[in-house]
C-alpha cells in the first residue's frame, strides 16, 4: 500500500481465502507493557501497520528498543529508559500512546504525556485514566499541555470507572501490576484486547484476574519480568473481510479469525441475510440471496463494535428497506455519511443515528478516507460500486490494516494504489 490513493474498479465478486493479521489494538497496548520491565519482551503475530510503527517510535523516544526479529515478531526492551515524557509530535499520532502513563508510573513513579491524538471521532477525554491514577495515590497536575503523574509507589484501590473505556482499563491494569496491594476496577471494559493484555502481563509475573469481564482485580507484585506473548487476531479486520464478502455477493473463508470474538457481527450479518459458518478458527461468509434492512447499535463489547459501524453502513446501502444505525460509543462517528452519499447511497444522519434506505446502486466517484474505519467503509462501497472509485488519504487505512489492497486482490478485487 505504497500510494496515496486507492483506485477500485467495482463489481467483482470476492472468492477464496484470506488470513487475518494480528490485532492492531492488542499490539499497541502490548508495546507499552514492555516499559514495566528491564528485560526483553517478545511479541508474536504483530501486524506491519502504521499504528504499530508509531507506538514503537513512542517507546524508542523514551530510550526503549523496538526491533523486528521476524516479519511478525517484535523484540522490545526498556532497560535503559532515559525519559518519562514521550515527544508530543509522536503522541499525537495515536491515542494508545497515553498507555505509557500507566506503565511508567508503575515502574518509575513518574510519567508525563500530552493529550493523545488518534481518529477524530468524538471528544475522547482521558478523565477515567487520570481519576484512576489519582485513586491509586498519584499526584496529577498539568505542566503546559502535558499531564504529569507522580507517586513514590502506587497503592491498590477500588476504582469505579464512569465509562468502560478500553484504553482506560488497560492503563489502570498496567498501573496496578506493581502497586502495593490490590486494585479492583469496577465497570471495566471487557473487550478481547483487555484479556490479551492481561495475559501478557500475567506471563510477565502479574496477578490479574477477571480481565474480559466488567470487574478486573490486580494484585500488585514487587517486580515483573520479560515474557513472550502472542497477539490475538484482529477482529475488526476479520469483520471487514466478512462484510467485503457479503457486499460483493462473494464466498470467502476468513482464516485465523477467532469467531468467538465476532458473535455480535455474525448475528447481525445473519439477520441481514448473509450466510456465515464457523469452522474452528475460520469463518466462511457467503453473500448469496437478498439482503434485508436491520437496526444496529454500536456498543462496548460484546455489543457490535463501533469500529465495524461504518463498514456495516456500506453493506446496508445494499439491503432492502430502511436500516437504522445508532452509534452509542462515540458522539461524532458518522462523518463518513457524506462520502457514502457521493457514491449514491441514500443515507442521512441525525446526531448519532444514521438512516439508510436501500438498496441503491452505488456509482464510483472520488471520495476521501476520514479515519481508519470510515476509509474501510469506502473501500467496501467501492467494491460494490459500478465503475471506478478513487479513495484519497489512504494513510488512515495503512494505520490499521496490513496490506488490505493485496489481500483484497488475492480474493479477486480490482484495487490498485496510486
Ligand atoms: C478503543 C479502541 C478503538 C475503539 C474504542 C471503542 C484502541 C487503541 N482503540 O479506543 O479502536 O473504537 O476503544 O471500542 O484500543 N471516554 C470517557 N472518558 C475517558 C475515556 C473514554 O468518557 O477517560 C469515553 C469516550 O469519549 C468514548 C467512550 O468512552 O465515548 C469509549 O472510549 P474508549 O473505550 O476509551 O475508546 P479508546 O480506548 O480510546
């Protein structure tokens, strides 16, 4: 994916099999976890995507090392940390950079970080992270634009999270690993990426129970050690390929997909009229027959992932009837609607609801990727559109999808980067 634009000649039915890469969100949480120890940590199944590169740069800017020892293995080392404050120009690249706070605070008793960047999909505050650190005894203040957190040694606390924030839960879990006493996070996020991070931390000697549920307990220990950890499959990438199969009337086997993480999507696809079969770790998706309108709620896990909301909107432009999409996680995640309309979709948005009337024939034109998943929605729409769709700003897609164009071509899509 070297170019700046994707050019898609739509109307090809996708067929064949495609392997899912390691999870973006699990990877960007695992990299800062290496800050907790002076020894090597090895991550396996790490995707070659922009956000992993950015997160590795954040670690390196603190004096850490990040090195690919194979195409999908990353060696991380934080033996010689020289700074507790990542450079703002790196932090603005992705929201997960704020995870250095929990890890640095736990191991060194101090951390500083600017408000993190990431996709423009809502206000995205960090109050639950900061409230959690404060409950664990950290002194929190602002120094210029940066947040500063300090504590000689954090102490375990009972923390109620106002909202089950994914990165917030991960930050507090890391902070709790080396605290004195036990931390309990109530109303924790339960996404599979939380359980994946807990598994890594437990491999490093942490004592975390309940990760993946809404109550996570972290018994603090005096020290952690290096470990090897395998990143889970990217459920959002898997879901994107499932929708690609459905929208092109195709027949695709999505390998190493971990269907257990995709129950909500599979249920919705079946309701739309798509055939989905689970076969071990694979999913077979067939877009045969007529598609019907549905109502979708984008929610915290195990609800339908907000990251699959825009891709599902692309699919629903091809469904018979009126579909409603309610975005319940981020307040500004329907900006892609205007781009879908350029392709001929009959879709309007009011607040956090999108209303789609279908089916409408999509006609290729020039559109712009506004963020990772909005970009994915346009790729999907382009695959179904008649004629040529040109998508600009595809660097957004490169942040989160490993070789999406190559993978789609292997399934028969006509997609080029230019
Ligand atoms: C993570 C994912 C992102 C996904 C999102 C929701 C990563 C790197 N990113 O983002 O792909 O779309 O989860 O599944 O893992 N909130 C607060 N206060 C806070 C933090 C969050 O009110 O301190 C609110 C946000 O405004 C938003 C909601 O919580 O409305 C969800 O945000 P959160 O779960 O924190 O998302 P991220 O962890 O940023």
